C-alpha cells in the first residue's frame, strides 16, 4: 500500500535536509517535486528541486485543478501536483512530500488514510532565526516575513501525527526514519 509521507515545519527547521537523508535510506520511496513561482536559486535544478513555473502557468494549474494543495506565500505560489501523487500510487510506491504546514494539512484532508504528517520543530526561535540568517538567501524583510509565520505553524503542529525536534540532525533523521518504518510495516 502506498503512503504519503509529509514532512513539514517552519522555514529553516531542517525539513529539506531530513527529507534528503530519508530518501537516501529509502530507495523505494519517491520524492514529490513541488511547483513554485519563486526564482530558482543558483544551485537548484528545475524538475529536481522544484518545478519552476511562471505565475500564469501556476494559475492555470489552479484553474485546471491540477494541484492537491497550493498556497501563496511571501508573494510566490507553492504547491503539490496531483500528477506526482498519481504517479506514486500507480507504481504502488510511497511518496515523500516536503511542504509547508497548510499544504500538509490540505493533503491530510484529501488523503486521510494514506497520509502520515511529520512536523519538524526547531530547538528554539533563536536557533531558527540563526539558521535562516546563515542561509543568506533572502533579504531581511523576507526573513522577517518567514519568522512571522512561525507562531501559526507551531500552533498547527498539533494537527500532525508526529512532531520531532531537530536539535541534533542525526537524531532527528533517525526519529523520522523510525516513524516511516513503522508506517510502512502497518501499510502492508
């Protein structure tokens, strides 16, 4: 049985790093590439890190109901394509999604018996701020907008199946791995 393993949390909590480590351990799990309208960073690849779309392309996907979830954050669209979920289910494989908090909850609403939601918590707000600043990928204004969302995101973490504090990356990856292994055992 296929599962949707949804990893979420505030920007800078380490969810993408954890997701990559999990995929290294689980070759049987596919990764859902999200779509976005935000500019591509120099180290990112279209179709691997994100599907980079224009606003018009993204809005057409919304109109055609081709997204299982989407949201406009910081003036840019982000979303998960139905085609990614369909592809995994057709292959009988589980799918890992690295999405924002509202997106994760939308997936849970649409796929309640197939979804496992894992919330990654930062050890503290100070550490989260430091991680975001050290990325040096955005302006101070953009950084502050990201931090303004954290209160809402932390509150919504109560709606997830599991919460993991990422104060030690190796430990956090092991904890997420244990959750996934249990979920896969019960899915058979």
